[in-house]
C-alpha cells in the first residue's frame, strides 16, 4: 500500500491559500494500488469489501459486502431497514447505470393524519418509516452484474454482525447523542445501549439477531425479507405501534433501473443521481451554470469569499429551479432534463449574476413553494462508499436511514433498524411534487457521482450529510477540475454550505462554514449580505466526502474524509 500522489496536479492555488491562512487542516486518509480499491464509512466495511475483491469478485460483489457491513458497523447511518442509490460504471461497455431503491410510503398511509402531525411528534415513530428498499436495490445490482454467489458476498457481513466491532470515540459520541431516542424503543435500547447508556469506547458491539437475519437472507434470497418471516415480524411490530405497513407493501416493492443524470463539464462526463433524488440535479445544474458563467478561476482561490459568493449565488438559483420539478412524479425525469437545457441555463446565468452583485439580503428569490424536510435537519445521516475492481468497474453508492438511527425503532428478533425517510415528504404545500401520497417515494439529497475523463481516468465520489451532500460534492468537483488541486487537498479544505430557503421570513443568504475558515472572510461575506454560522469540523455537520478511482496510469486509489469514520484501502 502506498500513498496516493500519482495523480498530482499543480498545487499553487492551495499553497497560496495556506500562506494566507496557516491553519493546519486535518488530513484525509489515502491508499493506492494496482488491482483494486475500497473507500467506505468504516474500516471494517472497507476490509470486508477488499476481502471479496481479493477472492476474485467484482465491484458489485464487493458492494453487497460493504453495504451490508455498514448496516452493522454504522447502524446510525444506514442498513437494510433503509434506502440506497447505486451507480455502476461498467468497464466492458463504458456505460454508467443507476439503481434507485428509495423507501416508499405504505399504501395504507393516512395522509391526513401524517400531514396534521407536527414533524417533531412523528419524526421518530413508526409513521415515519417507509417500506425499505436497500436490500432490493443491492440484490438487483448483484443479480445483473455480480459474479460471485449471493451467499458468498453476504458472508463477511454475517461474520461482522456475529463477532461485532469496537466502538471508537466518534461513534461513542453519536450513540451518546442518540441515547434518549433509543431508550424509547425496548428492542433498540437492548441492542444499542448498555444499562440505558451509550456503549463506552472500546466496547465490542455485536448484533446476533441481524446475523441471523442475514443468514436467512443469504439462504433464502431477499424473499426472506420481502415475502417471509422477517416480513411477518415487521408487519406484526408495525401494527402493534399503530403503523400503516402491510404485506403487500413488501411483496410489491421493486427497485427502479433509471438512467443517471449526465452532463459534460470541461473534460469530464459527469453522472449523478436521477429523480426523484434532488442531489444529482443540484450538482449537474450547478456545473452547467458555472460552465455558462465562465468565471476567471485563476483569480479565485479555493473557498475564498469570491468562491463562496459564486457557488452560493449559483446554488440559490438552482434550489429554486428544481423545487417544483424534481420528485417522484411520472414526468419528473423529463422535466428535470429540461432544467439542464442551454435555454434554461442561459436565463439562470443572468439571474445568478444579479445575485452575485446583490448586497441586499432581501434580493428576491425565484418562486419557491416547498417544505423543509428531514434532509434539511442536523440529524440527517447517511453513508457513501466507492469500489474499484481489477476489471476497471466502479460502484459509487449512497445509503441511508434518514436521521441518525432512523426512526430509532428495531424490529424485535431481527436486529433491523427502521428508517424515518417519510419525513422527507412535503406536508404543507399540496402543490409540491414531493407532497406525500401512498406508494410514493420521498425525494432525497443523496448524490453518488461518477466522472469519466480522458485517458481512462475515472472517479467516483459522494458523501453523507443531508442537504449538505450535494454542496460538498460540488465543492470537491470544482476544486479538483477548476483549481487543479488533488482530491486529498480538496477534502482537507474547510467546507462551506449554502442553506435552502423555505419561507420569505428566512434569511435569503445563509452560509454555514467550518471553523478553520479564516476569520477575515466573515466581514467580506457579511458585506455581501451573507449571514454566517460556523461549525467545528468534528461536529458531524458537514459530510465526509469519500472518493475512489482509476488514474490515467491505471492506478486504483481511494481518499477517505476524516470528518467521519471513513477508511480507504487498496492493493
């Protein structure tokens, strides 16, 4: 294993920034090798993926092992009780495929009850749990593209669930902050708390019930989950909690094979998540606008006030564009593609330039009729992983339970945590395309991305972090392409985020920045009418961007963001 520096680009811009601001930034962890690479949200999940690759499996085989392992070692971030969006680069054809497996509202959902109940009262209840899609999603990917047997790719996660993993300091803090929610569900408390308190650092956390569920799924296929004993237990538990789930919701659930969004940016074909997700259109439309504006990147330092004002103005306009377009509706894909047309982007460019010059925070927004959702909260939690195999294939996937620990409900006897993704529906504005309906899938900000460049260069990236996912991915992409710095350097830079607005009473220009950002930038941004709020890098507010790829020399690499428990390995 050797340090990743073989894809170096000029670093003059970053050096200049460091001279201006000598703050010592934390370091991303990197790895590189000639055969394959894995970067995921936890070292154990990464090692399990590497194990499958070393057995001759491909990227999709390893993705199953990584995805299921993350449900064990990062139970607060994702699991088979949740959702996934899966991008796959197929080396043999050069095509990028996507599988959308978001949660779906139960067909018996009582819309009136759901919309009349404040989110604060339903956020961690059975009514917040959508029909899970993750297992169906990874199974569909494996059936289509995997090479090893379903049993074999599940073995690492089964062993991890049975043997357990060691709680570290970062995880202890997450468990501690979630303890009050976990105490409210007997099965969750029994599984994840020790004497009603967070497990201490160094504790070996096991999930024997989940190991048994995995064994059943390995032996009987996903019918064990969608049409078997686990289904029965799920429905029984839901009914006891006054839930709306039925066996038909599980029997009828199907992942969707959808073309990813695709744009050309500079020398890269950029692929990202399609509707009903909004992460992909946020990234793609922002890049299209930047291409139209043609800023003088040589005069802009990475993440300086000019850079933040530029991306902030672009994102404000982009947010207003997809609000009434991108969701789980029959015409959403077609309408979302229209946002990317030259005609629309040209009109957006003019408005963005006005935004950039505006010094009044009340500068009028484009019409926004949308609701704040779970993805906009501080509790939003997700996990992203990238896998590159010896054959040149790549998986870039993001999975989630919604909030940290989802609904904080564990189905007794299964070890499975349920999501709370129903909170991502619009509930106040009936005209919103994201308004809740039975069978509908709430949209999501997850932004798994694959970029295909020249000379066989290919990279996959994504992040956790709710609303902060697409803005983090956008920053890393533009830092790499326009500022010519490495992915490691882009991850290490202090991050910023432009909040979405939902009411006209809110501040129009609200900017979140990491605490390592130079203090001198605050006055500059405030002079442009931006309201500033600072967050510590360790606060789990900004998403940890994970990156994996193949450089033009054929070297496989991984870059893991230290903002989470991420880890990269390569061989």
